C-alpha cells in the first residue's frame, strides 16, 4: 500500500502545483502573443495552426472587391511561384504569373473564394482562405477543415498579401522568391 500511495501522490503533485503554473502562464501569454516574427514562405514552410483564422464568405467578398494581391505558390502551375492578381468590384480578375497572364472572373461560393479564367472557363478554381498575420493562406476545398482549422496545415496551396494596385514583381530569380515572408504572431 505504501507504494500505491506514493504513485497517487506523484500523480496529484502536478495538479496541486497547477494554479501557480497557470497564473505564471497567464502573465507570460500576452507578452508572447505580442511578439511577432517574419516567416519565410517556401522550402518547408508550415503555418502555426493556432494562428490561422478562417475567413468566411462575407468577409472574403468585402476584402477582395477592388483589391490587388501579390502571392506565392507552394507548387507552381506555370513558370514562376510568384503571382499578382487584381480583383475588380464587378467580379473581373487579371492574373499574372511570370510571363503567363490570364483574365477571368472571381466570386464567392459559400465560404470559398473561386475563380474561372478565360482560357479554361469550364474549370472552377476555389479555396478556403485563412488570415495568418499580414498574409492570407489558401487551402484546397478538398482539404478537411476541422474546428475552423485545416486538418493538414502543411497542405497550403498559396500565400498572398494585399498590395497596391500597380504592384508587379521585380525580375527576381526563382531562388530569390524564397524571401517572400509573412509577419505573424508567435503563438
């Protein structure tokens, strides 16, 4: 029985000291959350799932009307991982990725941001969008979303930032694209 009591006491010890630890964490948490860091996108970037904030369809519609974004793909569909896309208030879009350009339409479908481009109008391209610091991270609609978070955070498709309407990428080598970064909270 003596050994059993020792095991019970050892199991209760963390519970007895927990209030002091919780109080200490409560004091530290605001300081830690106030810290920000720059995170490079590409080459193994995985967002901190706790800092991903789901963006609903209504908010997407408001944000993208008349906006311009600069972004980068996890895996590029054309020639360069960097892209620029301009969104008009009437649902038109102008897309540029390296030397590839396309016009099309953008729209909200439930909580998805969707596109159709002129060269393949029958194909619909949609994604769930998440705020991540000063970036927006896109995930495939095939990606499970559990509790408002992607089930596989490493499975992002693109990351973008809102920018000015005349933005264009400088002629940088593809290796230099790795410097695209998000300024986000440390969780």
